[in-house]
C-alpha cells in the first residue's frame, strides 16, 4: 500500500506542494534542542580553546616623509634599483622618497641585523636565516600613508620585544641610509675631484694661450656685443659640462631610462643646440635677437681672440661650479646627522592585538548554527524517506553500505602499510 503511494506521481506532487514555510519551521522546532545545545557546546569549546592560544602584540612607529631635495634622499632614490634587487621588490620609476624608505625597510640589509640582535631565529624555532626572514616578514607591515608618513608595525608574543624590533628597524634604516649616502657622496667627490684637477690644468693652458695671443696682437680688442656673446657661450658650455658630470654620477646607480637621466640628456641637447646657434647663427630672426652676434660673423683675428677668451671664461665658470659641488660632496661625505625623522616612537602595547576571542566565538557559533540546521533537515529528509519511500531508503542504505566497505578497505590498506613500515 505504501509503495503504491510513493510511486504515484500525483501523490509526490501533492507532497511537494505541502512543503511550505510551516514545514521548515516545524523541522526547526522539532530539532530546536539539538541546535541550541550544539550552539552552546561549540561556542563554549571554541572559547575554552582560545584561552590556550598565545597573545600577540603589535607595536607601531611612524616616520615623517623624507625631505625632498636633500642629498641623502637623492642618493637613496638613486639606489631604488639596487634595493629592489636586494629585497625582491618591484618599484615604479616614479616612486616617492617614502616608497624608497619603505622598500629599504623590507630589505635584508635592514632586517638581518635586527633578526640577529634579537636572536629571533631561536624565538621562531628555525636554524636557517631564510626561514627566519620569511617568518619575520609575516609579522611585519610597512605602509606609506597618503601624506607620505611611513608606518612600521611589528607583531610578537612579547610586547617589549615587539616595540624593540620596531625601533631597531628605524635605527637600521638610518644606518643603511647614512652608509649608502656617505659611500655615494665619496664616489661623487672623487669623480669631481678628478674633473676639478683637469679643469685647473685646462684653465691654466687657456689663460696662457690668451695671454700669448694678446701679447702678439695688442691692437685687437673685442667690442661689448662680442664680449656678451663670449660670456653667454661660456656660461652655456659650463652648464653643459656640469650637467654631463651630474649625469655620469647618477648613471652609476640608475638605469639609462630613468626620468632624471632622460631629463639631463634633454637639457644637454638643448644647450648644444643653443651653442650651435651661437657659433653659426640661426635662420630664425627671433633667436638671433636673443643670442646677439654670432662667432661666424666676426673677422678672423677677432674670432681667434673671441674663441680664446671664451675658452678662458668656460674654464673659469666650470672651475667655479665644480668647486661648489666638490665642497658640497665633502660636507655630505663627513655628515653624520640622522637621515630619518621619527614622528612616534614604538612603545610596548598595553593591549593584545590577537587572538580576538569574541570574534572567534561568534564565528564558531554562526557556523555551528548553519551546520546544525543543515544536519537537522538532512535527518528529517531521511526519516521521511524511510517512512514514505521505503524503496528509495533501501537504495540509500545500499549506497551507504558501499561507502562504508570502501572506507574499511582503505583503512586496512593504511594499517598494512603502517605495519610494514614499522617492521
């Protein structure tokens, strides 16, 4: 009788129509105690287990943005590619000085000394520095705020050590930045020193040539317009040479495609264009008015005097520029002032950062409710199938029996391999 009812399509359709909100509520009410006690048990268990989890503390320190235009920052910017290689980071060419500092903070040059000073390999229970660094970086967070302020946050089970590590990172950042700045300033000073010595020699030779020419041709003098053209050419030539020196200094640490290198190249090309016009003139009337008389329009004797005078002026101007740069790099090389400005120093946090036990209990309770409801509806479905569709229930039991046999076979295989390994 039952089988006939269950196999009847009309009867099945009627049963489906009878499944409504009341049916769902009826199932929930029927299993309400199971759902409730399961919720209480899971929340209590998770809350109890969370008490055994260690507390983690997060210490934070913040740095002011590096001052733009200072030599230290400029040198740090030039090291962008170098530190990107060291840290495995990829920074855009338009990175700000704060981005450069953040990249340096994540480099091995800064982190390794901190790990060694705090003996963190022992704390993390590892023997290799690579594993220690990986664990260290999982607890380190370096962010650049929109205002350029750099925040350094470090997590540790020990609140005092968390603060010490955050402050040590700042000290190491300053040490590395000063070390690299001093090194680069020294290299630049040596390079300019060589050019300064060469310029002194060239200036003496130019002055001797001019003096000899004036002694042989005492009647020849330059008019005021020609003197102005010579002075303009000398300043342009000295400016171009200074730009070439600057490009050579930056080129030792930057790629040829760096925006600063490209900007210097454009500047040098423009100066060359203006010098060319000063030598041979320009078809553009406006340019002629700006540059005045050209050297190609000067008589031969006066032209030689103009060129010799121009060479002396060039070397004098170049000597003046190089001397200024030489003194600047000498100061930077010996400067021992901090390159990092701390806004807020890290102090031991008063409260833990994690675990968030209330959140854990809440999530566990929601998950338990969800699973309990699904389990309740599954039980109800099995009961109804057993009562109203015994044939389907019998098939379901057969499938479950097959799965149990497979699991038993798998268990026997695993036990056999385990016993073989023990032998």
